């Protein structure tokens, strides 16, 4: 199936893909799949998007990498674009989600230090979170399965239940510098923030002088129907991290923050070799052009609602398979009554690719370019898969 030359880090499904087009993938053995995993919420514009292919080709013929020792015009343009369309005033580029979160945690401590409050070193995080696999972000995540065998863990994280404002308030001490949450928990099983949660956290952070860090690595760049998920709560965070959708499949991450905090990162205080290289920036700029084009996010919102309805109809007819449908935008979870892997395998047999998550959830994270025909096709395949499981 695979080779011992490759480390066994993943429980891979025995399929390899040869090429893709839009929301569809073709495997090396010629089968077609409707890709409602999108590389775990990464291929925001689907596969082989003509514009992304063309900007990457063009940049590849000019310049790949120069390092952050020099100005990178693409970084300046993408940063200005992100700033123009968000709460933020400044951006730091990196290559992955965990790197963006690592930068966010470092920035929060640095801000406290600069404000003469160097003993404020602790972060409040939530259960069911996922922030990455580095030592810091693994500790922030707090998943026992991820941490097993890697101790000692980095200290500094105080955990409260997701969605619980009172518990968050109770966890604040004079050592707390920031609260970090995902507006919708992705890996945790598509757990959406309860009404008023983000606004409540904002008020709590203001009251105690804490930074509000939102990990939008999965929810950002249009996934929930707005450029950032937190916009829908009408709040302004202090730090937002993005990655997955930003490069449409090219590795790139970013930290966004306000002018008030951006100055805590000074030359030499943080950095990365690869972050924001010209290839990544060419693609990210094109992704933002598309996602911010008139009508794009409105369609994500409309198609997302259609997908939610379609899923609820299938779930109503297959109560032995699907216990609950939850999500928003193009980020949906099916809480399964059967093992989630069984539903995912049955969907794959029908030609529909989904992604597992905690809480026995099967996730649907289609490319943001889909429309009603893909929703209908996915609904039919899911219905057939449920039929197979109950037969
Ligand atoms: C995927 C993800 C990460 C980690 O991103 P990597 O690029 O794998 O490091 C962090 N936070 C959230 C919310 C994610 O979904």
C-alpha cells in the first residue's frame, strides 16, 4: 500500500489522486470523487483553478524566494488587502496554521512584557480545541491523544469548556495575558460558538486587559460565509490567525493584529525563512481577489444554507446513522450514530469525500466555489451511503 520509506504518521486511505478540477478529484485508478474535504478546508477555490494555476506559473517563471531580508512586494499587497477587509492594521506571514498560532502566543506574551506586565504569561484555552502540533500549540490544544509520549508539556495554558463564559471569567488570574479560541471548532467536531459567546469574551477581555486571539485557521477566508467568522458576531478581536484557505493549497499562514499590538514585534524578535515567499503571496493575492469579488461570499452563504438543509433532510430520513447536523457556511458536521469512519467510508464508496473530526463527527468542508449542483450530488451520495449502512 505505502512504503516503509515513509514514516507512518498518518492512517492513510489507500487512494492516490492524479488530478482535480473544481470540486472533483480523479484517482490514479480512474475513479471520480466529489471532494467535500478540500484537503481539510484548504482548497478554497477547488482544484486546478485557472486563475491560481496561471498566477503560480507566472510567478514561478520570475522569482520563487528571496527571504525576508528584503522587501517582498507580494507581502505588502496581500497585507494591505487583508487589512482593508478586516479589523487588522498589520500582518505577519508564515507558512502554516501552527506557525501563525505560535506567533500569536508569542505576540501576546510580548505585548504583556512591553506593557510592563511580564508576569502575565498564561493563556485561557478551551476543551475540544485544535491549534496545531508544535510544543506550544499542542499544549494549547490539550488533546491527550496528541500529547501522549511528548511530555513535559509547555506550561501556561488554563482550560475551560468551549462556550462557557462564566468558566472563562473564573479562570482569569493576574497572570493571564490572552484568551484563545476558534469561533467554530473544526477538528473538535464543528462546534459553533453559542450566541453571545464572542461578544461576551470581548467584554471580558476588555474588562481584564486581555488579548482576544481568534484561531481562524479553518474558519477564515470565507469558510463560514464572511471573510472571517468573527465578523458575524460583530466583534473586533486583537489577533486573528489564518492559514488553510489563504493559499488555496499553497502553504501560507498569517497573523493579523491591530496597530496597538503590532509594534511588539520588532526586527529580530520573531521571524521565519519561508513565510510569505513570492510564490505563496502570488497565490494568496489571487485567492483574496476571488473570495472578495462581488457575490462570492454571498454565494457561499446561500449555498451553505442549501447544504445545511440538504444534510438535515438526509439526517431526518436516516436517524440510525446521523444524530445531529451542525455548522454554518460551508463548514458542516454530521454527528454520527455509527462510527464516523463507517459513514466516511460508505460515502467514499459512493464517490463523496468527507473528513473525520472529534465527537464522532464526519465533516463537510467543500471548496467555496460549489453551487447547487454539487450540493444536490453530495446529498444524493450521502443518502445512498446512509442507505448502505442501514441495509
Ligand atoms: C488546521 C488547524 C491548525 C493547524 O494548522 P497546520 O497548518 O496543520 O499547522 C490550527 N488551528 C486550526 C483551527 C486548524 O483547523
